[in-house]
C-alpha cells in the first residue's frame, strides 16, 4: 500500500461511509485480513447504544488490529460530536508510542460524511492527519429494490413531467449525501443481484452524482462480501478536507445536523434454541413495521458460539461468529433501527 501525494507528512485517514447494512464492517474486516503487517487503527461509530460493529471487528482475531487499535464511539454521530469525541480519539491514536500508519473511520450508517471531513480542519489535527479518501459502500440488493430512490428512468420521467424532482425522503437524502462526498463507491453484495439490476444500481449512482453537480467522478468498484484490494482503498491521496466545495450536501445550509428522522432501540431476548425460526420471526417483524436495520448477538442454548444476526429490511442473515468467553454473560440483544415513528412497544412485543 502506498501513500498518495497529498498525504505526505501526515497520517492518512480513510472514511468508510454507507447506509445501514451496506457492508462497511465486512469491508473493514477484509482490509484487516489483507493488511500485510501495516499498522491500522479503527474508529467505529454507531447509531445506537450497543456497539455491534466494534465487537465484530474485535472478534476478528487479526494480529494487525488488536483491541487497543479499535476506538468505539457509540450512541452518537461523529458528525455531531467532533469536539467531544472525534478529535480526542484522533489525538489519542497519534500520541501512541507506535502511532498507526493509517486510520480507518467507520461512520454510522446514518451519518453525513461531509461534516466529518470538515473536522479535519480543526487546529489540533489539521497539520497531522489528512483524509486520504472517502469510500461509500452501497448495498446493491437494497438499491436495486428501490430502497434509496426510484430507478433512473422513473426519475427522468418525473423530472420531465414536473420540471423538478421531488423524491427526497430522509433515507434518500442520507444515501445521496454519502455518495456525493465519496472518492470511491463500492457497490457491495453484487452476488445478490443479476446483471440487469447491477447496471440499474450503477445508473442510479451516476444519476445521483450528476444531479448533485459535484464536478467529480467517483470511481465505482464492484465487490462481494466486502472484498476489495486494499491498495485501491488505501492510498487515494485525495486530501478530501481541502476539496469540500466539490462535495455538496443536502444539509450545507443547515446549522448542525441531527437524526430526528431516525430512531434506534435495543430489544433484550431470552435464549433462542432455533436460529432458523428466529430469522423467520425477524423477517416478519421487519416487514410488518418497516424496520430498516437489525443487528445483534444471540445465545443459542447448547452452542458454544454466539450467533451474529444481521438484517437489512427483510433480508436476515445469521452465522456463529466466535466462541463465548468464559467470563462473558450469554445475552441475546438486538439493535433495531428505523425511521421516527417506529412503534417500539409493538416491535419489542413481536420479538419477545
């Protein structure tokens, strides 16, 4: 892995953004497996108060990234907590006896990347770190299903008929902001779509970029299971913090940013003896209540390993990810994320 020309003398940082369930954590885990001895450090941010993603990465067992190399900033959004959380986390990493050679920042799936990139102008870190690149991860299957926007042909017809587009739901705004800030766009989970749907997704991305008027053409990469050559992801040399004018956002005119459009909560479950039946239940609940994201760990009686649950809409995946530790309580907990108005009591009752 090389360092781009704009990162000379500074520690490069790569921002990994992407909507809920796009595969950011999987992509980072793949990076760790291919690090080749390079010292990497991770800053993980989640929307919700249980750190699932950080725990998944700590469980990877890769010597390149120990527990001390993972800083988890839970129950908040990096773009809203720059002074309190993000800048101190960067300073902590840089002050280590052996500072990282590259910092990888995984944002919340609901985060806007541009305010985070702006934070690299803070005096405490401006001369020490640069944004080597912003990588936006897209769930090909979810995009093909129209979860983020209608297909490009429908958008074009709407624009021709009404003279303007009126399709900015909160989900679409976040999705588009993530694309418009990106230097690289990884279309992930390509194994879940056919060639026609993949072409439709890439057309949707290009249409969003063109509509945003970025003046830039982000490179689009295809991936399955988050597997991308680290040489491509690390070493872009974009210096993104000095290119903010070419990274428009729906929220450029706003004073700050919040997540009033979305909500999250944790559901505590008992032991689950039948993972397949649990997956079917989660699928039904997600469909009935419009759940955007489900993730968590489950205790399956008689099994020495914990069950990892990952859900995007009604698509539920489960697998045993690691052994329970001897001193670790075997708990079943799920983080549920949806748009504001999601009926917490009804979802909790349906799951329990």
